[in-house]
C-alpha cells in the first residue's frame, strides 16, 4: 500500500496560481495554518479561497494572495472580525462570494456527491441572491403540503481544485483522526476537491490511530486523501483541542498588525520570513517575552 | 415586589427578562442566544418558565445544567453531541429559536450583519451573512440590539441577511412557510411584528424610557399601540438567579451600562 507522506513544501508545490482552494476548520478553530504559511513562502497568487473563514482567509488576504474569497463569515471567534479580511474588502482588494453558511455546506456536499446543485430554503428572500446573480432557483417537481410546488435555491456545487484540513493525528496511508469535539466540514472539503491534503499534529503507522482514540474519531479515511504531512503546531494560532487551545495573545498580535503597512511588515518579518520551524521558534520567543 | 427592589433593578436586568420572554412557550427546542444578555435570558427562561429548552455549550455539545454564562468546563455538564453539522440539521428541522444581533434592522425585520454601505464596495465590512438567511426561513428568529438608535433601526438595511416579513412574502411560500420574527429586544424597548402587515410595533418600553425616546431612536415609522405597556421587572426569584447564578461577574453591565 502506498505511503502518502509528503512535506508541506511538496504539497504546496502541486498548487498553481489561480486555483480554487478550500480550507477545513471553522473560524479560528483547527485551521490548516501550516499550509497557509507554506503558501506564503511560494509565489502563489490569484487564489480563490473557500472556507468557513478565519485567519486562513485573513492571512492570505494580508499577503495579497487572494483574488476571491468564498465564505459565509470571516471571524477570529474571540475577536469578532478578522481585520485583515476587513481591510482587504474595504480597499476593494478582493472579490467576494458571500453566502449563508448552510448554503456553503450544501455546496460542498453537492460537489462531494458529484451533483450540480442541492436545493436549499436558505437564501430565499435574502440579498445573498442579489449579490450572487449567478444563483438560480429551482421549482420542486413535487407538490408542497398546500398543493403548490416550492421554489427553492439551487445551491451550485462548490468544486475545489485542492482542499486542506488539519487533524490531530494521521497515519501514513492518509487516514485522519480528529480528537477535538467538532469535525466541522473537513471531510466534505476533501470530498469536494480534486487534490486532497491532510496535515496532522503527528503521523503514526497504519493501524495505530486506535491507540489515541475510538474508531469514530478517525473521521477521514484514505479514500479521501492524496497526501499527508506532519505539521506539529500546524493549526497555530487557531485552536486544536485536545493538543492545544487558541493562542489568544498571538492572535491579538496578528490582528493588531492589520491596516498598518509597517506593523504588517514587522509581523511578517518576525514570524513569516522563514520556514515552519523558524515560525515555531519565533512564536516560542514571543511567548517567552510575554511571560 | 417591594419598592426598594424595583428601584435597584438595572436596565440590563430588564433586558435579560425581556430576552427570556422571547422563548416563552417554545417547548423543547434549541435556544441559540448571541450576546451576554440574550444568553442570560435563555438560561433564565430555562431555569424558570421554559424548562424544556435545549442549550449548547457554545462549542459542540448540549449542556444539561444551566450555569453562569461565564462558566467553562468542567462546570458545564454535557448531555449530547452537537457539532456544527448537527446544528444545521436542527436549523433545517425548525426546532430552534435563535436570538441574533442586528447591526441594522428595518421595519419588516430585515436584518444586516454583513457590511455597511454598498456590498460590492463596503464602507465597513462586518462578519458576513453567517446563518441569518437560513435561520429566518427555517425557524423562529428574534434580534437583540444593545444600542437602539437611528443607525441600527433604519428604513432599509444595506444587505438583507436575516429575511424580514416583506421579503419572505415576496419570495413565496417556501420562504414564508416557517418564517417568524418574534421579537426585537433593545436597551430601550421590546418590539414585535404583531400588526396586520407585520410592520414593527412597539410592544413595551423599559421602565424609565418614554415612547418619544424610542420613536426618536428609530429611523422609520413605528406602529404605536393605543397604550404602550412598560416592560416587566424581574421577580425577586429572577433577580436572584440573574445576579447570583447566571451572571455573578456582571457581564450584562458591559453590554447595557447601568
């Protein structure tokens, strides 16, 4: 059986500018941030970024790599708004596709099921239809409870060129284990994508994932995965329970660097100018200083 | 209730009770409050007149106990798994009553949390539509506005996220079938849509607030009943629950200062 182990560099090396890429997690929770940082070390640009948005969208916007953001929200959870995304939107620097978060779920599901759309009540009557003029409605072929067929939104499949999720543990075949309380929509991001990538806090041999949790925690299986990379601290500064909580102090520093070119350059030079090991070292120094 | 207790009640506590009242009669549904005072309200309702309400821990579970809004594990006792995917299933089943916030709300209950200004070139980018479009056409929705003013109560919202009565009706039976905007609770008053055309009506003013103040703080014509009631005060039991059990750290006063 094939070993799907790869490095972060090899994984992002398969991407091309202009691709549509999806990121698992939710808000500032279990985001594949090591991949985001690896993207920042490449020349990739003009990306369409699809996510239950958090600092993945924010950081890529801050670095000018995003052509279009596809989202229902962008938040840092403990900080309501990601100021980098906010600045990019207000400057007109990114295009946007904004939809209800349930529509977003259905769009991923449609792509994963290889159907062109799924019907949705969500969106009806709202300006989501106004700002996304490509959205169509569909009339049910069946009569409703009052005899009248319902007209629903036909949420188009959200197809991705590549998807990234970060999990607590994975094995070398590409099975992934989520030990935190919420698997979010990670499996659907993988299902919706052409190329599927998993990063994990730690890699183990096939069959050993059961040593760290019951079978239901292995929410990603190797049918859904093309490559897997070890990325300890790979969700930092977002939360990755039970391995670590959100780094609130670091998130504050990230947010504070928004909207001010000098502050952003300083943040970038301090934390994002080297590789992932350099990042971890810089974070450790910064945590030590704060103590 | 004695005169002394009445005068000691804060505006935030009146608001918490008004929020709680929004869930009265809802039975066994998920109450999803956004904000400190709505959270106190939902928990207060469960501890008093709405014992069957289902509440989440804010992460991925339902909690069986009803601790302070600032409580975290291990003070929370969990009763079931509720990751986000299951939350959508609850939304689509209709067994939910959410109280969202509204940066803008209009006279038919359309709500905006997405952006201020033209959506294509926003003057201020906010959080995004989130689940508001789906919530409002699937189950009961109420709103909490801690700063009632003409910037939040507007003639027309800049981006319709939560769907109001006029837009739901125009979108057809699929949109209006499960649609209900029950209440808008603010720091000044309680409003509802119990009018023939579902235009927003002043339901009650909080103690110490005049009808004129509310009218002035509202950027569209409010329906005024012949006699405007005063929002009820907390009972002695409710006051004790709010102060001693649900919000001993006084987070409510940060949302609505005394």
